[in-house]
């Protein structure tokens, strides 16, 4: 006689949780939208707090406006009070007061923090009301686990030119040591057609990440957002920082190679290949 065994309900594993604090890109290629797509890819549950609304496509920024600070802080506080957040990532923080408002909350929480110091859109349009580098440096970077500037952003943080391959290691080291954090300095805008070099300075050591130059199709944006989100996802899974960085760089390179393309009204629109 066969005895029917009771069915046992097996719950799926609970994914780690990441919070992105960034701007909203209505074209879906950067900002909050890029971060959430990236979190999903890496098996991380994404939460979001929107700092600003940007009317843009990869070809044009038409208008943008910040979210009221009390509403921004309520977005952050309600999810941090409700969820066990493993990592926080910031993107566009469009004013001094927004940076201060975000820092006031995060400096009271012991949560790993990845900061992508977004200042200018890929179209060249400024997305900040004023020079925020000083407030970012004094309020947010000291509580940061990793900051991911490109070369122009590193120049603003250090108040000196960062323009050559030889500048990268010293600049990454100086940012990391000045603000007691780790720094991934992105060398995607290096001159010439040789390999690209990204430089991580972490725990007193330099970790160079070299990869072949990849022509980014015209109009693609969101590579910096996606990279920092991918690294944050790795930290949410408790990967060593250098491992999360390596996997994040590889992921973005693959998305560039797999870029999507649409034609509409005589224009070509392209997007990372999620």
C-alpha cells in the first residue's frame, strides 16, 4: 500500500535588496530605469528613490526638474524602515541640498554605499543646478564604500586635470585616500584607439582593469549608471569589491556589444542591450 507523502512547500531563496537613489530617465536607458534593469539581471530586488525627473532621449535632454526634498527623504526613509537593504547606490543628486538631504539619512545607517557622481548627461547637458563637487566631497564621500567617477568627474573632485593614462592610478589613489573610501576611476574617455583602462584603488592597492576599446554607438547613454548598479548588485551578494568591479565591467562591455537600434522619424536611437 502506497502512503501518500504530504506535500512540502519550498520557498524560493530570498534575493538581497538594493536601493538606488537617482534620477528618472523616461527613455529607459539611464538613471533609475537602468539601475533596476541591472539589479534584476543580477538577481537583486531593486528599490528606488527618485531625485529628479528628466525628459530625455539618448539624443536630447529637453527638460528636468528635482523632486521636492521632503518627498525624496520620505521615499528613502520608508524603504529603509521597511526592507533589509544590503546596499545603496546613488546616481544623479542635482543640488547641494539634495546631497545634504541624502547624506543626513545615510550617515545614520551602516549600509554599504556606491556613489556614481553624475553631473553631466551623455548629450553634454548639465543635470545639476550648481557645482556640487564640494558638498559631495564633504558630506557623501566620507561615508561611501566606493565612488565611480569618470575622468572629468575625477578632475572636479581633485581640482586638477585627469586626462591621460598615466594620471589614472594617482588620481584613483588620491580620491580614495582623501575620502577614506575606494575609488574606481573609469578611463573610457582616454585618447587614442588602444585598450581602455579602468583603475580601482582599494585597501591601499591598485587594481587595473584593461579591456579592448569598444566603439559606443552614437546616442547610447547609461553606461556609468549601469556599471555602478552592477557593482552594487555584486556587493549585495557579498562579493569582494574587486570581484564585483570586474564582473560589472564585463557586464557593461557585453551590453554595449549587444546594443539595440531603432529607426523613427529619420533618426536612429540606440540603447544598451538588456
